[in-house]
C-alpha cells in the first residue's frame, strides 16, 4: 500500500487549506484512516481519524476547524482545514490502519503565517 499526500502549502492565519491522501490498491474502504502532524521538536500527534464506518475523532486543538472526509471509490481521504492558526504549522502525514498493519504516507508541509 502506498499513500500519497498532497495539498500542503503556505497560508495566512485564518485561511484554509485542503489536504488529500490517495491510497494505492483498494483497501481504503475497510481501513481506518488518519491524519497526523509533526512540528519541529514535537512528537507526532493525531489530528483526525475516520473509521471504515465513518466515525471520526479529532484532536481537541482542531475541533470545529478541521473536517475529514473520504471517497472510497477514489481511494482518497481529505482533511479540510479552516481558520488555520500558526500553531497548526507542521508536516502532515496520512496513515492507514488495515487489520494489524499500519501504513504511512510521505508528509506534506503546512505553514501558517501570522
């Protein structure tokens, strides 16, 4: 399984960005998908995750600002980030958990300027 994340970039505080993560193969519909982020010097943290049934879980720091969706037909998950803050600056990674296996995509940089 390969995960390809895209959509990062530079945005001003208060702005929005949308990230996408495309998965190879056809496992996405049965997998739990997650978005994580890692800022310099800080441990990687969960941002949002969505089970195969569509249940979502968000970090407290992004609740009300970020939404997550998935398109199983396109093997793609999305993270819509609104009202971005400088503290959202990090490398964002997508993750797939399928049965006992965990897969990571390459990161995509999100930089929020104040």
